[in-house]
C-alpha cells in the first residue's frame, strides 16, 4: 500500500507585503542655531569684462604613420589578452586542444613535405638545364664544323669550283628586264 507524501509548502518570497505600507523614517531634526552676525559689507566690485572665446586651432592633417602606433598598441593588448579569453581556456581544458595540436602538427609536416618536393624538382630542373646547355654547345660546334666557311670551300673544291680572290668579287644590280631573261634561260635549260 502506497502512501502519498504530504505536499511541501514554499515560503513566501521576501520583500514588502502588499497589505502593510513600508515604514518611513521621520526626518531628523537638528537643533536650530542662531545665524552668525555678518562682517562689514565688502566693497562693491566692478563688473567683470567678457573675454571673447578663443577659436580652437586648426588641426593639422593626420599622418598615416602616426596611426600605426595606436594600432600596434591595440593589437598588442588584444594578443596579450588572448590566452585568458574564454574560447582559449575552454579549448585547452577539453579534447579540442588535442585536435588543434594534431592539425597544427599535420600542417607543419605537410609544409615540410611540400618544401622538400619543391627543392627536389628544382634540383631536377637545374640538372636538365645543365644537360641541355652541354648539348647546345656540342651541337653548335658540330654545326660550325659541317656548315662553316671551311667546309663550304672544301665541298666547292671537290666540285671543281674555286673561290675568287676578294678583290675580284663584285655585285650586279638587277633590273626589270633581268627577271624575264632569267626565266627564259631557266626554261631553255629545262627543255
């Protein structure tokens, strides 16, 4: 057989009740004293002159560099108060701190791997550039040997041609009729 527990009564909230008005203190009465006799009347003063109000001096334009110091000061204050902020305190006392540290460490490792890969690829590119420079110098030497002036003289001598002396070389001017004459000669040689 179950018996119900008696209901609890809650105490009324503290404060003035509505039925009785709050008591007022009676004003304290200080004993009356007699006023002291006044000294002789002071001589009359001359009315004060009004001084015209001064104008505020014109402000010089602010320099941008002067604004950096207060900005740096505010930044320093904000950074110095960062460890005591509620977010940082909650984060360092909970499991989120482990996640943050793990993420930062993973980021550092990733940056190191990227740096190493970039330096390896840069060294590979440098080696390729060195090899290409060597090949270019070898090819230019071969080109000069095969197609230089000496090679042309030897090839011309093998065909029975001779290089005239430099004082016998002269150039002719071509005219409009020369083109037609050259075309006729080519046609006669081909036919």
